[in-house]
C-alpha cells in the first residue's frame, strides 16, 4: 500500500505543477479536469503525509527508549509519546485504506429518481407521493435542486409514477442505495374501518448520463407524440405535446408530458432514456463478472424489499443492515442522513472486507 501511496503523491505533485503552466491555464477544459483530479488526490496525500510524520515521530521515540540512559520522568514522557504515535499511525493507516478504495465513478453525478406505485392500489400511489415529498425535502436540506421530468397523478393526489432529477454534487453517492421496494404499513385515507394496510412503491435511482457516457443513434429511436392528461381531466393539453420515445434495440420506453412544450418534453425524455441505457449497460457488465461482490446493503435490485415505514409504531426499518429508528415523521420530512450514513458505512466495510479476502 505504501508504494501505491507514493505513486499517488508523485501524481499529486505533478498535477500541481501542471496547473501552474501557461498551456493548462489557457485551456479551460484541461484546467477543469486537472483541478478535479487535484481535489480528488488531495485528501489522500494529506493523510499519507500525516501518517509519515507520525511514523517518524514514533521511530524517534522508540530510538530514544532503545538507547537507554533516560531518567524516570523523561522515560515516562517518551513511552506516552510512543503510544500516542502508534495509535495515530493505526488510525491514519485505516483512513488511508478507506481513501484508496475504488471510488464509484458515478458518485458525483446528478440522479434521476423514478417512483412507481406498487401493490395496494390507490394507497400505493399516495405512498409514492409521500416518498416524492421525502426525497424533495432531503434534497432541499442538502442544497440540491429538484426538477420533475414526468408524472402520472391520481385523483386523490397520489402518483402512479413520477420521475425527477436531483441536481447537486454527490447526489448519487447519497441516494444510490434507495433503489428497491419500499413498504408502508398504515391506516389508509381510503380505509373507513381503521384497519392497517400494507402497500408498496418501487424506487429506482439512476445516475444522470453525460453525453460522453453513451451515444444513441437517431435511427434507433421511435418518437411518438400524444396529448398529455392530468388527474381528473385537469391540465389536459389540446395539442400533442407529450412525448413517448422507444429505443428499438432494447425496447426501452420513456414518456414525458410534464411540460406544455413538445421540445422540452423530448429533452427530458432523452435524459431519462440515456440514464436507463447507461444503467442497463452497467448492470450487464457487472453480471458478466463471476465474482461480482454482493454487498451487505443489497444488490440494488429493484425487486428487493429494502425498507418498511410503519406509521402506528412511528418507525423506519432498513432490512439490509437491520437498522430501525423511531423517527418516522422526521425521516419523512427529509431527515434521512442517519440511515443513509449507516448504509454507506456498511457498504464501505464490505468493500474493505473484499480487499482483504
């Protein structure tokens, strides 16, 4: 690992020097790319240098003790210093192990989130609306921006389906473990006898594809227009502004009818299509690797039940890591970090375990 860290430090020094050259300063694209790399390498190099300094101080303390001839008080001070530096070295070494773990190339990307009502009829659509509000409020807490791409509302204010973009640095890293089946247990608004019902909604989280990620040939697309519809007949366009795009090679279909402009709907639909095709390609590559790691927090399979929201008990339970918190209201109001941080920690632990096997 030390040799790897030395190579990282050498590259960091090289990048810092390149950033001062006139060739890079006059090339905005190259400058931005190198600045991004510099920012990525900096925490690793800082931790490595702190580790080297602590190790040097540890060696000095050990040399003093091995040399002997120290009076009692000074010897006690040196022993204490040695122990402190050993602890510091161990802490920094573990930190460096984490920093050197392969990063998910999509972590810094924006995300496209799709929520669909599942089992439970109208109640599942209402639960989908609750989840949409939860993610919107979480995005607000994080300073992210939310843009609705497409929605299919019900008369009671639920969503049969809704897709939206969350725009912000690191959005995917925070939300990538949300994919799967979410289950709710509560007394529905449509229930007259006060019985608790169980229903579900499915969430899919896709990193937004960039133009460099995937290319789509226009010949592979079938684009249809139709009139958009709203809940209860409201907001129905008289013109065919809604867009349906079919990717012929894969059969992937996306729709967008949220905007009154056909051009804007087409643009949004293409963003969703690119994200879906990119995700499908990533899943295909992963499945071709025989020893694909199945992490503790799940595979991200959208058919996997990942979390239960129990209203009578006021609890949220994440089944992948066995975590239950009794702060349902706060969680649904966007205070999700306790669970998200626990999921990230569990995933990191699994990755570390995999590197040692």
